[in-house]
C-alpha cells in the first residue's frame, strides 16, 4: 500500500505543461528596415528558447533602385535579437547591420561599399498557424560618414515548426 501511495504522489505531483507550438525557421519579406530604402527577403533562425522568450539571428538580401534599374544598390541585412514574451506576441530588441554596395549604369560599383550598424527595437507577432508580422525602428550608424539615420521597417513572413 505504501508503494501505491508513493507512486500516486509522484504521478500527481509531476507538473503538466501544455505543449506550445515552437517555431525555429522563418522566411520573410521586409519593406525599408535593415534592407535600407528598398525591399529585402530574409531567413530567420530562432534559437535558445527560454521561459521568457528566444534569440533570433537573421540574414537576407535586398536592394533598391533610384531612377532606373541601372542606378541601383545591393544590400545584405542581418541582425541578432532577443524577443521577450510568450505564446505569440514579442517585444524585440537587438542589433542589426546592413552592407550596402551601390551600382551605376554598367553594374560596376561607383562608391566604396558601406556598412551601417545600429540598435533596433520593435514588435513581433507569430500566429498559431505561423504567419509572422514584425515592425521595428532602428538608427543606422555609419563610421565613414559619422551619420545617424533614424529608420524603421515592416515585415511579413511565414514561420515553420520545429521538426
């Protein structure tokens, strides 16, 4: 009888946690934001999940054109952030950067490639079906020009479940 009571105590004392959908990968498109003045496509990897949120690393490609397609720029946006929150809504904070290379006429670089880096803060939502929405602000800092540019971006995408 004593063994039976001990087994019942262990079984009913074990905490039960409802399973939460965990996403690890995401593909998204962004307007403005780290892709600078244009659009960008990005891949996110969400890792190191904790009770309070998760870390996220992302990298992408983007670009824009000025007056014509022959006067354009190519960007490589990237960021590392921590997302505070639970379930589907998160407060996002971190640091991001963008490598920018401008081209003119015959697709030859006409300026020295630039690198912008800066802090970012924003909001991220991931629905139970994986639809992702992100809006944030950042301030680009450029060493070469000593310029601080307040900026922001908005993005939509699809998050994929961990297999």
